[in-house]
C-alpha cells in the first residue's frame, strides 16, 4: 500500500518525500479534497503538512479523522521546522479547534422496550465561519488602532477566539503599544525570535514562543516587526496573509489610513466587513471626500461598509454630519480623555480595560460586534457560570 502526502506547495512535498526510500510509492495532493478523490489508490499512511492541518476547520478535522479511520489509514503530521512527522492526536486538535465553534446542546428522547423514556443530552459543535474585519481610517490618526484594540478585547470576552492583525499598509507600532517588549524580557528572548506578519508572508511556521508570548486568553496578537517601516501591498501578498491567519474565529485587521482605493480593493474580496473610522472634524472629512465617495460606491452595494464616528462629543453636530455622510449604519464611539489613553498605554492595556473607560467603550463596541458576528454567540460568561465551572471541576 502507498503513502499519501498533503501539502499546499509542491516544493514542500519534495522536502517530505526525500525522507523516504526511492523505491517507496509516495503520492502528492495539494488539498484534503484532492486526497479523498483518490479512492482507487489504497493507502497505509497519510502525512499532512502541519500548516494544512492547522488551517482545517472543525468539520474538516472530523471528516478527515472518520475518512482515515474507515480505511485503516494511519495519519501523521509533518513539522517543517523539525523535518519530522508525528502521529496525529485528533482529540487534541478537536479540543483546540472547538474554541472556534459554537456549542449547541441537543436533547433527544429514546424509547426502549420495558424501560420508558431515556433522555440523552449531548453537545453538537457547529463551526463558526471565520470573519475577516478590516478597520480603516479615513484620515490620519482617526483611530483604526484604537478601535481595533478595543474591539478585540470586547470580542475576547465572548465565547470565541479573535486575532488582532497589523496590516502592512501602515507603519508599525502595535508591538510596542501592546507592551510585548516587556513580555520578551520575561521570557529572556530577543525580538527577532518572534513570528511577525512578514514571517507569515514568507510561510514560516507559528512557533511555540509565539503561542506563549502572543496569545492572551482568547486573543492572538499578530504584529509587524517594530523596526520595519512597511511591507509590500501586492495583491498576492495580502491574499496569502489573510489565508494564513486562520488562528481565530474573527480576524480584526488594523489597516490604518489608505491613500489609494486600489490598494484597499485588492483585499476587499476577502473581507466580510470594513469599518471606516471617521474623525468628526469637518476639514478632516473634507480633505478625504474623494476617498469617502469611492468607498461608498465600491462597498455599499455589497453591504460590507460600516461607518464609525470616533472621538464623538456632545458638541459634534451629529445630525448635520449624518446628513452629509448619507449612509447607514453609522455608529458613534465616545470621545476618551487623552489622559486615560496615556494611562492605558503606559500600563500596556487597551482603554477598554481601565476602569474610567470600560463601561462606555464596552457599550460602543457592542454596537459594532452585533453587526459583524452572529448574535447567538455573543454571550459573556457571568461570574455565576465561572463559579459553577469550578464546582463541576472539583466534583469531577
């Protein structure tokens, strides 16, 4: 019986194949679906490249496990960094991926002879389609990073995973703003040992340091290297980046200010929504009137555009502004005192995490989350539920 290898690049297949004897029959498939269509060839082993495996959604993992089990095929994961393959623990993969799935509890009643009704309660996992959300500033310093960081924190409180992604359109500063330098000192590591956006574009693997350093509760932080000015905005690079950022249910992509609508349109077909951040100062809007018009014409037809009036204050003539923008939906995000923003930055936090801002910002972020993700999964865990989990843990 032959061996099969699934990896999305031909040169990776050659690397893996070189580990076997020349007379062994090894077959290459770029995707899982291509592998399944090869019913005519009996296999004894399947080797899956680690990136391909990590990119699978929960349903695909279940299907692959069942497919191979039915045919007595042993499945291995090939780790490129080590140049070795290891038996796959499907239970571990399902446990990790289930974070990105909605759990529905289903109750079934089964009638058996002489036993009455037997109630069976089980949990069914439904995969949540990944959402890619672009956050764009209409003018310089309108607040794409401010909105992105607070939105990520708000989403992380719900039962889903979320990634903050600093896109290569903008000059980098998220790594420093998030205080990740301090974490590096705790791990006694250098900045070049961390995986950044440019590394993902070069197809490097998500390493263990990143999992410790850049993953916080339900959040994965993917930033640019702090010493890089900016990266290419070629369509192929952006498409590959979005394709490789499969760590979370929701990707919040901090794009920043875009001067050319053509640069933005290269990535829009991959976006589910675009949040346009507007500074309510009249001259900032007037300077970017052409971009505003182009965005409305490009995105309004697809119902992807959401406008956010940031730094909103009671002195802003909101009725007049709404009439000028002539768009729906428009969400206002309240003005935050600059002192509180400094306090958050000095403590390596998002403003939504400090007491003075948490309530108001959380309410504003909820308005956004209700438009970009299914409402039935936006359920925060209450203190009571966490206490119940602890009790259950003790009893079990």
